[in-house]
């Protein structure tokens, strides 16, 4: 098992069930819809209308397959791969257009991915690097909310940059771990005791707490040209000051906050925190996260191009 696969298993910390149980699938689908609303109504911000002759696309960390299906509709003439460490739900497989191929594996271990998962015409077998991440073979790479799944961002962006053709586009959408006051860059979480423990646990696991804002520098390091960086407020409490983030705040309150005690149990438990201390920190965390309207994490959409 690669170190990425080990870290990717932390994606399940937001649920007591398997990654794509009915409850978790519903949460992830609701999150995807809230993200689309937050960033302006489309799942991606890449210059789609100027991207011609697109023949090969990959959705990295496709989760329930929502974005994969949307990308397949946007690029009907392209082969669109949905890549994740877990099988996508049956419902996504059934609604997927014929230009979608599901791949089970992780992006840093593409030689050991399985092709054709769940499709009636599934080929089975092994997806070698010559299947999806061929050098210069991809026109568009999309990745969203990978912050709990990748612990080597340098390798990720070098792998994806190598796989893009000249003029190919990569879009990365992700969160930073800190929390801010609505409409500002005033950090609230620097004063939160429980959050310091969470950050420490994340760093111990090799996760980046700047998976969103650091993407531009990683892209440049990999030889890509950064053509766009946009920042949004991933609200935990709805606020009238950020209308596009209100649906995100409602989603968080209804579906994410109820999972936070389990998230904290997993992450703080890794630091040896349990029992009454865990209960205390959990209560404080839930209070802090609901302390004011518009408290949010920064969600950054970074778009790069291979020259």
C-alpha cells in the first residue's frame, strides 16, 4: 500500500460507514452542489469555451462521480476518466454517459489502477500509465477537495504536469484548514485550542494545511503557467454578506457539522487525545464553528496551463 493510499483512507473520517454509503453519498452530492453555487453556478472555472479538440479528460478524486458526469456532458467528444480510490456508487455508473470510464486507484500509483469498474462493457485488468496518465496525453485535469487524500503535492503536480499535452489545462479546487471572519482575511482559528491539535495531527499525517492556496506555487514548481487564481468563502454559517456561500453554510450546518465529532475523534485520537478531554475539545470546537455568521475556510480555485 502506497503512502497516498494510507492517507486517502482518511477521507472516510467524516462517516461511520464506507465512503459511499447512502448517507455519505448524499453528503458528498450536497457538498458538490453547494460548491457549484459558491463558485458561480458551474462545476469548473477553466476556460471551457476556448478549449478546442479536447479528447481526454480526468477527474481526480471523483468521489460519487457527480463532477465526472458533468465534465462528460461538457466534453461529449472526449474520453472522460473518473479516478478514485473507491468504487463510485451504482447510481452514478447508471447515469454516466458512454464517454465515461471509471478507474479505481490513486493518482500517485497509476500503474496499479483498475479500469472499467462497474460498467457493463468494463474491460477489467490493469490500467498502466499508458492508459490514463500518458506523457502529454491529457487535455484537461480536474481535481476538487483532495486535501484529505494527498500527502505529496509536489509529486501530484509533477505527475499531472507530465501528463498534460502542450496547451493542456489543470484545475485544482481545494480548502485551506484555517477559519476566517466573513468577508475578511482575519484568522479566527489561530486562537482555537482544538484547531491547533487538528493542524498538528494533519501535519503529522503529512497533509498540507494550505492545499488550496499553495496550489499555484506547486504548479509553477512543476513547470506550469498559472493563469487564474480565485478565492471563495466556504462558509460554515450562512451570512447575508456572502450570498453565493449561503447554500454552503446551510449544507455545512445540516450535513457536515453532525459528522464533526467523528472527524475530531479520529484526528485528535491520533494525537492521543480521548475521553473527557476529547469531549471538552469537541464541545468547544462546535461552539467556535457556530460562533458568528459567515465563519469560513478559504476555498481556492487555481488554473494552470502547460506551455
